């Protein structure tokens, strides 16, 4: 689903450079639960083969925060930076909170070409995954 959001954003914005030349920053919510960080690392690691650099940062609770995440990306001097909002719902975090941190951080950086994907949201792939997991539980019993 994350890969789909990145590819769609590249197509919609006529980004024609190879994916291997594109940097990605995934913004997650943040959690005190270490398993949440591990699951985000799993997503990041899964994308690293396809893109030049893939990093993650957090809206709250954990580090790096969004401003630091942008600084980390800036150090890599991206030709194109695709930013993924790793959120299921378009609530206050997606509509307001992330941008309150992200937009000033981008303005203060030297990164020129940034594009923001649609948040993960509801997608057929998500529905299929939920059904698949439900069947696994049903079959395990």
C-alpha cells in the first residue's frame, strides 16, 4: 500500500526519474510501544531496495520528530523527496498536525522537490488484508 501511494504520487506529478533516484520519508504517529517502531522499521526496510534513501520520523512521542526527519533527508541531498503520511484516517493529524510541523521544516530546508502522498486510508488492499487475517484466525481455531 505504501509503495502504491508513492507510485501514484510519482505518476500524478509526472516524476520520471527512476525510483532508485527518489528519496522517501515516512511519517508515523509515534508510540510508547516498541513494537510500533519495529513495524515501521519493517516497512522502511521493505522499501530500501527500491529507493535511494528511505527514512522515517514521528509526529509525536518518539524521535526523530518531523523537523529532525527533514534534516536527515536534507543531509542526503535528495533530487526528489516523497513524503508518506502513514495514517489510516484523515483526521486532525493528517489534516493539520503533521503540516504544522512539516511545512516549516521544509521551508527551512534546502530540499526543492517534495511531494506528499495521500495518507494510507481505506483501500481495497487493506480490505483484502483484513479478510485474509480473519481467515487465518478462523483456520487456526
